[in-house]
């Protein structure tokens, strides 16, 4: 009986995680952009026949930016819930969170240049 409950909890965790991905894609335009650009990069890498190492670097880079965007979304939602009125502290928190995504996106562009330019 205990094992069945444990399996249901694990399955529920995956269901909730996929709902989070769906909700993020449905409600966050920047997340859609990151997913779309990631897909374009994957298709181009496939066309250019990336090595295993290049694939690993590319996938980690794409997932890093998408993860940062999800974290930014979570921080923004928490700040909006805890501080519905616009405060300086709320603004700074949200701006810094957005800056983290920007830094990750710029880093991913640099990584992409290192990966793609020699093959083009």
C-alpha cells in the first residue's frame, strides 16, 4: 500500500511539473521565445551534425536559459503576490531577476557563436 502511494506521489510530481511548463508557455511570451530559439538551435545543430560534446554544451545552454526564465517568472509572481502595490523594493527585485535572465541569454549567444560559427 505504501509503495502505491509513493508511486502516485512521483507521478503527481511529474504531472504538476508538466502543468507548470504548460502554464509558463501559455502565459509568458519570453518563455515562448526562448523555447522557439532553442528549437531553432537544435534543428541547426542537427543539420550541422554536432558532435556529442557540442550537443551537450548546446542542450545545457538552452536549458539554462529556459530555467532562468522560469525562475524569473516565479520570482515575479511571488513579488506580485506579496507586494501588489508597486514599491521600490519590489521593482528592484523584479529588475534584478530579469537581469539574471538577460545575462544568461547573452552568455548563451556567446556559447552559440563558439559552437555554430566554425561550422558555418
